[in-house]
C-alpha cells in the first residue's frame, strides 16, 4: 500500500522589521515536524514550488487566509510525495545454517 508524507510551504507578506516597507517570508514545514525559513532559496512562490517539485513534492492544494487582507497576506501551499519504503530488517542466520567451503587439495 502506497503511503504519503506531507509538507507545507507558507508564504507570508508582512511589515518589515526595518523601514523598507514590506517583506515576503517563506517557511517550509517538513513531514518530520521541522520548520525552516527558506526565504533565501527564492523570491517567488513559483521558485519554491519548482524546487520542491525537483525533490518529488506535488502540489495538492493552495489556500489563502482572507482574514489577513490589507496589512499582511498568508498563502499556504500543501504538498505531498510518496513516503520512502521503510528499510527491511536484515535476516539473521540460523545456527547451523552456514555453509562451509571445502577446498580440494590437488
């Protein structure tokens, strides 16, 4: 059965901490619970989505928070990709199952 893992890319337009006006920040929420500021990897949502696509992620939904209109914007890009299969445990050899190699003296 195919299993999926999910991630979230958040684009936030907000008042800048300096006097430059507005800034756009991109945050990546990974399937392992990590939260990483990925703003430095691109200045558009398309740049970030293409980068995620190169890593096997597929965009499945996009949402915008309408309650933040005017002063800031918040866009969420929901992504998924097939979960890598779990490694199979190594089989242990049973006692007495080893084969020995015989050499024939010639």
